[in-house]
């Protein structure tokens, strides 16, 4: 194997043996069951059609309180059992709120506190897995970048794979919020590099010079990903995020298939965290 990417991956290999950057919990069983299935073309077309009629807007609490509270009550209070006293806080008054609507129906929301912290991300059950959450998150990221800040959030551990697929990395220990385990995640690095879902089962990695489609294949707790030759800078940015993504989907080994050969990255088993 030649130098270049290989040396980068070898350095990162030692880095990822440490459990500090590996996710501490598996995603929910529903995500695990659905991962690896390929949506039909009809389903994909329906999703694109649905998104085309979905609008994402910045709103304020005074004008959109009823719609925002309706979504969060359904998702956090009724579905997840969060105490209403924990859900509603003074930060809502001054936060930037983001609202997703399909036609006249409110279907998703998020908020930004202090122009950098994303929270209260919620999409109603009926429209999940249609990239509404992804659209909300990308809107929030852009809004924070416009303010000159780096986005951060406290992710429910069961949702960390979703945020990893958008380029976020975990840092710090798990903490409890309203009785649910969370971990801080931050989007760091060169703003010209982005990672985001391409569709329900694949990702896209964008730089100023290339667009890479990433199609993970999972079998027996190993995730295999083929990627083209990348620069050291691109490889250093992308690899930790793929490790994070793989761990969140239950993999204990990430296999990167690069032009020079195969690189195996052991990931900490969630049972050892």
C-alpha cells in the first residue's frame, strides 16, 4: 500500500481505539431494523415529492407558539414521556425557532439558543424518514454559520447517528436531560466540507473539488464503506465522522475500502462503554 491516505488512516486508527469519540449507545431498534434496506424507487419519488411541498421558515415564539408547542407536545411529552415542566423553559422566548410545514400543516421544528446551540429538534411521527429532520437541521446549521458560529447540540444518544450523518462529532460524557441520556455533539472543521444524507440509506461528502456518494454495507457488526482517493485533509475530516456514524448503527468494526487497499478500524463495543 502506498503512502498518502494510508498514513492518515493509520494515524486515525490509533485515535479511534480510544472510547472517547465513539458513541455510547445504539440507535433505537427501529433504526437498526430499517438500516440496510433499500427504499423502492416509488418510495424515493414520494419522498422527493413530499419535500418539494415542505417549507422551512424561521419564526418567532410569539407568532408561532401554538404550532411549535403542538409538535413538541406530541413528540417529547406524549411519545417520549418528558414532563411538561422540563419541556417548556424561558429560552423559548428569545430563541430562534425553525418551523417545517407541509402545506398548512406544521410537521417539524427546531430552535437555536445563543446563535449556536440547536435544540428541540422534532418531527411528527407520520412524516419521519422523509428527510424533514435533515432539512430542518441544515437550515439551522446555515443560520448559525451566517452568525459566524459553530453549531453545537445536546443529542439524545438514540439520535446520535442522525447527527453524525450531518458531520457532527460527540465530545464530553453522557449526561441526563429530562430523564433521557444525551451527549454533546459539535460540528467543527472546514466549512467547505459537508456530510449529509443522500437518501434514506446513503450519505454524500462534499468538498469544493468533489462529491462522493457513500453507501454503507453492514453485516455481522461490520460496516464496509468504499471511498475514492482523498487528500490528507479530506480524509482527516471524513474518517472520524464515518466512525461515529458506524458506531451509532451498532458496528464494532469499520472497514474502509480505499484505492490502496482495505483499512479496518476497530470501534468500541457499546457494551464496554
